[in-house]
C-alpha cells in the first residue's frame, strides 16, 4: 500500500472530535453508595448533583434528560447528546467529582453517535418499494405518496441526527448486536435481504406512532455493543407492547442479540434524590 497522497482524491476534512453528521450520545447509569453514607447527602452534595444535571452556559450540552431507574440495577440514569464529546462526558465527570463522587457509583454506560441508517429508504428506493408492492408507476396516487415522503424525509433525518427528547414520562434503554452465528449471520446476508427485514421492522414501529418515539445510535467501533436503542413512551404499557411486537420480526427474532434493559421515568434532580431517599 503506497503512502503517497492521491492528487486526484477529494481533500480530507480537518481533524476534529465533532462528527461530520450526527452527535455524540452518552447513556450513563448510576447507583447511590448508601453503604458509604452515614447520613443523608449534605447540602453541598445536593447542590452539586443539581448543578451536574442542569449545566448552564457554555457547559450545557444540546440535549440532556435524567430519569430515576426502576429495579435494582441502577438508581438513576442520564442521556446526553452534543456535537462535542467533552460536553457529553463532562456531565458524567460532574457527578463523580468530589465531594459527591464518593457516594455515586457508575454501574453501566454506553457511548455512541447518531446517524441516518443505510436502511432508511431514499426517495428512489421508497418509490421502487411501492411499485414492488403493486402500485401503478404512472398513477397520481403513487406520485402523491412519493411527494409526501420527500417532504417528510428531511425532518425525519433531522430527528435521527439531532433529536428532540420528548417530554414523555417513561423510557427504555438497551444495547443490541446483530448475530454472527452459523445460519443467522446478519453480516453475510445481501443488502436486499437486510433491507427487506428492516422495512418489516419499521412497519411494526409505525403502528406505535404518537405512543412511542425511537432513537437508534451507533456504537460500532465505540463501545462493546453495536447499537443503542432508546424508546420514549407516553405510558410504560407502550414500551412492553412495542418490544413484544418487534420480537416477531425476522430482523429481531432471528438476528438480534440484546444487552441489559434499563427502564426509567423522567425526573429532575430533586425528584431523583427524593425518590431514592438520599436527602
């Protein structure tokens, strides 16, 4: 392999920690070290906790949400997104810095980046799919559907890259891989097959429009799992229902491997402290 630059190649972008398209995303989960507490948290620790979950000025990331977590796996969790990875990690560092840090232990985290998936149909692929499903190539109905999709696509892609976090009460977070086992190796399937399976998977999700909002961020090359799934819901019933329904899709039933699930409920700093009874 030659080390000489190709004079005809496009110029490379300047080195940067900012992704060219998406944002950095951090999911962090913690427990309070009650065994280290002789008394409720001091006012100084309470103030530090509140400040960590509501950074201001230049330190504020583009997106931050906090949750108390159901079950014994964690007490609370945060989800942070920003173009700058230092701003994402700074929220975590603020929680584990002294003096509060002696009472807070990180139990799990996931580092990822938002993206527009290769399985999101282009306008041309969307049109071809409708025709394959029986639409008349010359019909006004087809033109209307394609036109509507063309208008929606930029907004949908913006939500994939720089999402607004819905102010809904329930959320579920879990990592996943696609399997590589003999007979079910996702990465040896042709793109056309993978694309069809993901289209089926997307149809399952569409049934929950207005009830569940989903974000998939990518951990490939960044963390131990390949993707992170975030589901926000108007009601925890919808979390149960959508995950169950999607388990029957081939992309999930045959090819998906899942990591730990964390279920949380949207809460500000004082609500987390009160719920966990540490102040």
